[in-house]
C-alpha cells in the first residue's frame, strides 16, 4: 500500500492554573492535529483559549479531548458512570471546546477520548455507544479518533460516525494490538531514533514490532505523540527528518 | 406606562452530583426564562442536560448562568481574575451550555452572570467589558441580563450587546438601587404575598419599596425568582394569581 | 446469645458549602457513634467542625469516614489508586478529623471507610491491607468498622487492628452477606417498621431475612443508619421504641 | 546586632497529581524549615507524604502551609470567608499535616499561611485573629510565621502565639515594608548573586534595599525561598556560600 501522507496528533492544553504541562509551543510547528484538553483531566479555560490560538496560528486541526472528571488522576483511572452521566459529560466537554473554537473563527473537526475513557471505549461496546451518541448529537460531521484495530471502529460505523484509526509513536504494543500499560517498564519508548523508526514502520509498512519483537499489523491514519515525553523536542525533529527523507508529507486526516 | 407583559426568570440546574438544590420541576411551569448553571458555582453535566430537557418541554427560554469557579462558595464570593482568565472562563461556560442546548435543537438566548460576578459587572466597568467581550465573541445576538439601573447597561450599549434590565421578586432593595446583602436580616422577602406585591409593583408601577420604605424606581424587563426560596411553591402561585388578576401575561423578553 | 447493648452509627457531616445533605441535628439524639465525612466524598471544614460540636453535645463517639476523592460521585465509584496514593489519602483524611476533634477536647475512636472504598476493602486483601496500614500508622488504638462477615476482619486481625462488625438497618442483604447494590430496586428498606424489625432481628437473633427471604447470620456490633433516608425521622424513633420494648440499651461499641 | 544564625524556609510539596511543581529534592539539602502545602492551594496526600519523608531524611523542621481553597489560582487570590469558614479551613489543613507528620514520628512546629491568606492576615486584624485562634486551638505551642514588621506580630502576641518574623530572599520590597506584587515587573529578583546579597544584608544588617533603592529595616528570624524560582538551584548554592564566607550557620528558628 502506497502511503501518501500522515497526520501527527498530540494532546495539548494540559496545563492547569500555575501548573504547566508539556511544551506545547515547541510541538505545534511539528503536528497537524491537536487534541485540546477540556478541563476534566487537565486544562482550564485560559489554557484552552491559548491552545486554540496557537492551533490557529499554526494551521493545526482541532479536536476535543474529553475525559472522566479526575484532575488528580489525570483522567487515567476508570470511573464507572451511568450512561446518562457519561453522555452528558462528553457533550459538555465537546461543547465547551467547540464554542470557544468557533468564537475564534475555527472549526472543531474531531473528538478523541482521553486516557481511561479512550481505552474503555476501545473495548466496551456500551460505553462506546454512549460516547458516540453524545458526539453525534453535538455534530454528526465530527470524526472520532480511536485505537487502530479496536472494535470501536465497527461501533462507530454502525452509528455513522467517521472513525479515524490511531497508532502511537512512543508506546510499546502488546501482541493483541493494545498498548502495554504505562505502569510496566518499557511501555514508553524513550530514544527519539526508536520512536521515529516506529513512525516510519507504521507509515510505510502499517506494522510495528510488539513487546515480543514480532510484527503486528497496525493500519493508522493518525499517529499520536505525547507532549510530556522527556525527549519530545528531539522526537518531533527525528520524526520530521525521517518522514522528509521518505518524502512523506504530514497532513491532517481528511484534509 | 402601559405594561404588556413580563418575563419571569429563575436560576435552575443548580444540583450537583448527589446534592439536590432548588425544586426545578415545580417551578418550570411558572417561568418564562431559565438561567442554567454552568458547573462553576453549581450544576454538573447531568443536571444541565436534565434542565435543558425540562426547559424544552415547558417552552422556556434558555440563558447561560456563568460564575466564578467556586463550588464551595456557590459563586457568591468575589475572585480577582486577570482579564484573560475572566474572558476565557465566561466563554467556556457559555459554550458548554450553548452546545448542549443546540444538540437538543434549542437555542441559547441570553447570558446572566451569577452571584458575585453579577454584582461585580454591575459596577466595575473593566470586568463588565471583559465579560461582555466574551459574550459577543461567542454570539453577538446573545442578550445579557443585568441589574436594572446599573451602569452595566451603558457598557453593554457601547459593546452593542442587547441589555435586559432585571429586578428581583424576593429581595429587599437599598435606596441606591442595589440589593441588601444576603447576610443582612430582612434581605430576603419571605411571605409569598409580599413577594407577589413587589412583582406587581415592579410590573405596574416600575417601582419597589426599599428598606427605608421609600419608593425606588426600577424599570425591569425580567423579574428573578430563586428556586431555593423556602416558600417558592407558594410564591410562584401567588405571583401567577396576582398577574392573572391584572391581565398581565408572562412572556419571555424579546419574544 | 444474650445481647447486652447495641451501637447505632450514622454517616454525618455530609453537607457541602450551600448544599445540605441529611438531617443530622434530628438524628444525633438517637445514635451512639457518628462517621464524620472528611471532605473527599462530601463534607467541608465548616460542616466537619459543626458535626464534631454536635457529637460532643450529644456525647456521641466519633469516627473518621474517609473516601475516594470523588465529590461528584459521592465516593460511590471505585477509583483505582496506587497503594501509595490510597495510603496517603486515608492518612490525610483521618488526620484532618482527628486533629479537629482533639482541638475540641474530643478523641477520635474509629475509622469507617465510605462507599466504594468500604466495599473494596471488604473483599480486596491488598487494598484492605493498605488502608489498615494507614490507620495503624496514625493511631494503633483506632478501631476500624467493616462489613460483618467479610474477610476484612481477618486482615484487620493480622494487622492487630481492632475490628468492629457492622450491619445495615435499611439495606437488603444478598445470600452471600453482601448488600444488594443501590441501583437495584428494593435495595433500600423504606418502611420504618421494616427497618426496626431488621434491627431487632440483628440484635436479638444475629440474623436478617435476605432478598430470597431466607435467614442469613449477621453478627454485628454496630448498626448503620443513613441520614438521607427519606423516612429517617420515623426510623430513628421506630428503632428506639423497638429497642426500648426489649430493654436493649444503645451504647457505643467498646464503651 | 550580632547575628548567630539564620533559618531558611521554603514552600514545599506543591506538586499535584501528575503536575510537578518546584524542585524540592534539590532544595531540601539547603533549607532548615519547610512549609508543607496542605492540598488547598497545591499539594495532595501523596506529595505531602513524600515531602514529610524528605523533611525527615534531611532533618528539616516542618510547618503547615494552609491556604484559601483555590487550586486554579494557587491560593494567590483573596477569598472572602465568614470567620467560621476561615477558622475551620485552617484547622482542617493544619490537622491533616500534623497527623501525617506525627504518624512518621515527626512533630509539626509551625504554621505559615500561604499566598493571599498570608498577606491578608498581615494587615487585617479580624482575619488574623480568626486564623490565630484556629492555630492555638490545634496546639498552643505552634509558632506562626508572618511578614516581618507587619501588625500581625502584635496580634499574635495578644493571642499568646509565638510569632516568627519572615523576610523574602527573592522579592523586592516596597518602602512600606510590603512586597511588590508579583504582577509588577521587577517584583522577583532573578540573579542568584542579587538574591544572596539580599540575604546577607538581611542577616548582617537587618535591612534591604527597597524598590526606591533606599534602605528599609527588616528584622527577620527566617528567610523564605521559592522552590519554583527559575534559578533556585543556583540561588541555594549562592546563599550557602555567602553565609559560609561570613560564618553564619543556618539553623531552624527556636532550635
């Protein structure tokens, strides 16, 4: 399969009050889509506003990045919610980002669930359905970004939501196509060269080497970076060079 | 001056999690506009969703009710914010309500600031300007509800924001046209007959008896009730009867 | 087995800011122990202070009632915490109540975990161990209140923590000795006479009728009421009368 | 006046969840007292526990660092509280730190209010009185740290609370002895040599150069550093060298 281009997305706007997180301003030049924290796992109105302005300045596509309400746990812990609560929470968060983006003349393009919510909807049909219903009720043209190879794609298809398959540049995969949990050593790839190699492999060959050192097929339309990776400055450059060498342009999905 | 009709508004959706507040379902049949809590002083996504559904069922006009972020203080305490923070906080809250309302096929009509924010923008030109800018950047057709007789009207006029003058049914006025603070005994009128009489006086004569028992001119286009008033059930009925006797219809402003 | 007396405990101090919860002042005369909310699932410093004062006035024994940090979910949802976080969170909450009680010349007697934490430590040995370690590190003379018949008793025994077995006055039991979840109809007994009968059966016969209408042995040293039960005012009186008829005094455990 | 020694204090434990703040582990070797965040403006149980362990390992004196409840504003904004709320909030926070310290065999020595609360009690007799009452009701042997030269000293004296006068190493003073607000350029001294010089001047001559470049008398028993100062690593070393050159030992106050 000949690849024409790849979208690079990154979680942004995760600072809160006096707490800074990530190095957004250094990453914006290198990405094509940004997932904007909505204030539930991270972010606050000031940082959302600032992130949207930066996205506009850099011509970066905007997504809402809703989460379980858990600032202390950074949205990385599962929270059992009744469907009505999950539905309303997702709508609230997407609406906040959508309205703020539109107030600046921008358009919200997609939704990417964060952390524990991301992983739950990859697997749990009922919670995926609830979240997708919320997304569609806000705007049925919104894309949803989810784990490549997960059952969520077919749930999104049934709900007539456009699904964008995602792979991770800096995370080690398990043989079943899921990510090795962050609590396990080796879950995060550190060396920029290794991260860039995984990106190239994903883009050129639609596969990664998993934790067993076996090839795993991963067909992704967007690749995720993490703004708080300790070497993110080097990673964005290493990926850029690796893609440039192979004449693969970065381009926001569906552009 | 012949009065044709009056709008009755009430703060709604102020329950939070397992904490219930007010008796919204009993008040909805009696009001024409509802100020929906945005989650900063009260409310949460589940209760916002539920409040919007009730507003739709009752044909009640919807306003966003943004506040300082202070759940513990119910938004009743002033919080010094940098203009950028106030601006972004107001945009975030209005956007959340607007998007959720639109997802149900409803339209956000107005913004009414809550608690300490309401009183600050009645007086402080700089903070009023910041808030109005945020409102206009979301939607320049939104009305803003503010204290009748306050300087905010002229600030709104200059910003080309449509201002709706508000009076209070159950609060005692000071001679300067401001409300007697809640911490002072007598600040809240308790007897339903007294509240209804103040409404009639406001509607028919554009005046109230202030704490000195002198008449004070108050020209209001909307009158505010409080859902947590201990006698709210009797108050809504007493007002209804008093208005019906005088053939004054309730009607949302600008309808 | 001849019963000499029974302790009646109740969750108290669960109001937050302007949100009131339960009817503490009406319940205090009828209980012998109170579980004081610590601010994580409910409660705030003002209401904690007020609750401790009431406990002192009524001569009621004081326990800390720590929870997962989840005001929105009232501590009723499981939150996966690393052991270090669970340990520190429990210590923080107990310390806050202990210090405030001691500042009034009172003594903290016990700890009763709240909501989801209560149920998790009834079953999960690892989380129970972490919580018990935190309790013992604060004060090894503190009692811990837990579900009668659960494995937690033996875990507490091993940790040399004094365990107090608890039964519930107004909750339906499953045949395995656990409570029917609140989400299931019939989980909460409503009629005061039925609640009083369950208390009498627990005290006199150490058993309850479970959801299958079979007798289940429950040996409890304390019985829990809920301050937000819709008929709590009648329940406390019905229990009082039922116990008085049988000459069973109420007395705080270990008194 | 011959100076025998000086106490160096620093705000510590201000990280929250995944948000890190300051570089505590690098500063601990250089300080003699640490002000432990209590979770209201910053900090959480995990970071409090960790900070107390570090303090123990380094033999550093422990103080509680209570604040207004305002994570978003880092406790730097005034919040109007009723006396009962301020009183209970301060007691809650001190109790949490005190209990956790004692569980590790340590002793809480003092209280230093944070941010806006610090500045309010420097001036407002009523709020100072309320806070001091809370401190004394927890433990009448606790010291309170406050701004050198402020009226709080005499209020503390009247309340029989031991007052420790504090000066700031890296903040510019106004001629009235108050700090130039952070929002004004030049409020924070940046160059480590300049900070060290201010410390030496405070210790040797009990004076600083204020913003008008005039000498201002400041008699301080403890000097405050800020863990989030961009050059804190160099500052602690520069101060250390400057004090060593002059044979001034660092020693916790009242040791």
